[in-house]
C-alpha cells in the first residue's frame, strides 16, 4: 500500500517517538494497542522506528482514541485520573477572562481542584513568568509523554488565548535529555534545561498582560481540533513567521532564498527581520529547515520522485548537500528514509 501523507503545510509531521510512546503506554496499561492501530489504519511496522516521521494527525488520532477509551486525559500517566472533558471545561472557564494572567491563574486553580494541589502553578521571577507542572509519580510516565504533552498543551493554549505565539525563554525538564531531544527544538523553541527541579515553561512576563482574544465559538473550534492543536505551533495569521513560512513554501526551489532576499521582500532589513523572528521565538534558519524537512518527507513518500529532484525542489543544487542536511534533520539519509518508509507505509485517514 502506498503512503498517503498530508498536503504540504497542512498539519505537518511529528517524530515517531510520540506514536511509539502512545502505543507502548497502551500496552503497559492493558489496552489493545493493535486494535487502535487497526482502527486508525496505521500499520504495526511503523512502531519502534525512531527515524521515521509520521503525520501529526495520526499521533493526535491515537491520543484521542486513548482519551475516549480510558475516559482519562492523562492516559493513566498521572497519579489521579484526569476525566475526559477536563481540558475543555478549563477552556470554557478561562476564555472569558480579560487577560492571559487571569486566565492562566484561573485555569491553574481549576486543575488544582480537580487533579491535586499545586498541579499547575504560575509565578513571576523578574522579567520571566514560569508555569510549572507537578508530576507526583514520574514512574507512571516512563517515556515522559504526559510531561511533554502537559507543557505543549499549556503553551499552545496560552498562545491561542491571546492570538499570539508566545516565545519561550526556556523550558525546564526534571529528566535527562531524551533520545528524541532534537524534536524539542520544534516543540519548545528556546533554551532547554534538563535534570532541573521542576517541569516548566518560562516566557516573558509582559505577555501576561495581553488581552484574551478568543470567544466561545472559537473555543469550540479549537477543542474540536484537539489534541492535534497541541502538536502545532500557534501561528496568528498576521505573525511574521507564518507569512515567512508561506513565502518559503512557494519559493523553496530558489537557491537564492536567503534571509536577505526575504527581508527585502518583507520591506525590512536583515537585522530587523532577525529581531522580529527572535521575538516570536524562532529564526529564519529554523523556519526554513522545518519547511524544507516537511516538504522533503512529503516528496520522499512518492517513490517515483528521484532524490536529486527532491533536492532541487527544496533549494539544493547539490544532492550531497541535501543528504547531509536531511541527515541532520532526521538522523538518516534520504535514501535510507525512503527504504524505511517503503517497509513501513503510513496511512493518513
């Protein structure tokens, strides 16, 4: 069966770690993991292949299936079950708050009532706001899946509330750097600190004063797209990084697609573009790498497209340079990725 990947720029791809971790958690708690794969039309042989990327939508579908089956949004990775609908109800409470700070404090208070004391805390230290998640029994989360999803959920939800991509000053993890640490550059842009005494996201305090811009109607739409939304960076339609991604996607084949070229197209100088992207928690090279990587993966799924043509289509005149870049993104060469993908087709339903 041929691979069916999402259209470029639709929902993106995720490290296979997440799908594999979900599958293993299902097995650990006695859920028929193979039945979930079959239900979602995901082949078993995609599991435990860390160098293969999969559509984010498949990861989200598996997670949603677990939520529905268990009635527990922690998927048994928290000492106390988090009943289905908890995240949605928190959204309904917070969407009417005037500022992000009031929304986050009310959301934290709500979770601390329904899960356990100090499950979520928000504090300020100088110019930084720190939102921390307390994991009482980390042994229930051996692959850090619940920890990762908690941080993703609060960062994505906070950004969505104010319709602005909140840059992360740093992200703190209580565990050592995992094998899939390279994915963290995309999940949690900014500095990563491991083996800390807390699990937390750190962002500029000034964002706490931003007004909440969402409504009941937009909340309904957001929650209907969850948990897929948790694996996507919030991008306000007017953000510079969003516009730059669109421009890069249209012009990847241009070998002269440099930061200076796009700065000129955006009517600003190089320094200003770099500063504005940094304010949004990203960089020109990071955006370019993401767009190139996802398009390359999409094209590699089509076995008939020669690798040198794929290289050209994303702006590499020399296939060897493309191969080195792709190896940096995925850990393996394009040819190796294609062979693994041939043996492990991914179907997006």
